[in-house]
């Protein structure tokens, strides 16, 4: 699964569907993965006011700290995979 590290670092919130499209996986698999990240306190799930059927995923403070710590490794991995 190739993911653009810079795109994830810039995200403030993203729908499950958009995450699935971005990483090239089905929504069911992403939903389960998001559930595990949520249980660890790395992300939080909100719904849109205009459409409560849509879940928006946002990093928690702890999730942002982990993302910052991993960013150099993701960038290096991405460059070596190209």
C-alpha cells in the first residue's frame, strides 16, 4: 500500500471513503483499521452536520504527535519505494 506521506500530514479531516480511495483499499477494511486507531486514541470519528451518514476522521493530539514522529520514516520509505 503506497501512501503519500505529505498528503496525510496536511489532512485536517477526511472521510472514510476518501481514505479508502487514497490508499487503494475497500471501505470495509479501512473502517476496521480506523476502529483500531480510534481504540488506541490516535484518531477520532465525527459526523458531518450536513450529512450525518458521513464519518470524518481527524487525528487526536496524540495521533498528531505520532504522525510527526513517523513523518521522516514515511518520507524515506516512500522515496526508496519509487
